[in-house]
């Protein structure tokens, strides 16, 4: 058993942790909202509703409403199955962490790179683009768009 008491207030010291959460694909017997307590409809291990003995909750990360008949994940209650505990690290939690600069993938940045590239080749941007277009058209330049 884990010493994490999910669903309860933290008392005493507590550290960061990561958890395994048991989830099961289920079908809604009624309209449901994230976090609602649900259980299996009598005699069925696939259809769930709020009018049954609860064993878990509707996916708390789901955005919106789940309609009757839709399939979603039910999160089982903590400590209702064997649980595992893991220590984890993340650079943002380390002292002196500096986030990496955001990479701008906009067309403007790409065009600036191309302008600089053509300038280093002694070409204007327009002449460089025109030469590329001509090469693609006459087959003297080709590329593969197959990165799988």
C-alpha cells in the first residue's frame, strides 16, 4: 500500500510523487460530468452510472460532458487495487533551472533564415526563391516528403 492518501487532506510532511491510476474504458448509462462518482450497472462490467455502488470517477481531465452511450475512461478509486509509488525528477524543479528559449516556428523566422542564407550565397531573397522554384519545376532539384 502507498503512503499517499489520495482523496484526503495532507497531514505532516509530503513530497512530490507520481502515481499509477487504474483506468477502465466504460460506457455512460446517463449524461456524466468529469469527476462524478460512478459504478457498474448491475450485472454489467462495461456500463456505468451514478445510480450504482461507486467504484471510481469519470475521467477528471475530460473537458465537457459525456453523453449517454459515449465511451470514456473511469478512474478507479485510489487504493482499491495494488498501487505503486515512484520517485520522479523534472528539470523545472531543480535549483537554478532556466527554461529553454521558446522556438519560434513562424513563417517570419523561416523567411529571415532564408534571407540570411541567400545573402551569404551572394543572392537576393527573390532570386534565390526563383532559382529554387525553377529547379523544382525542371527537375534539377528534388526532395522527398517522406519522413516516416
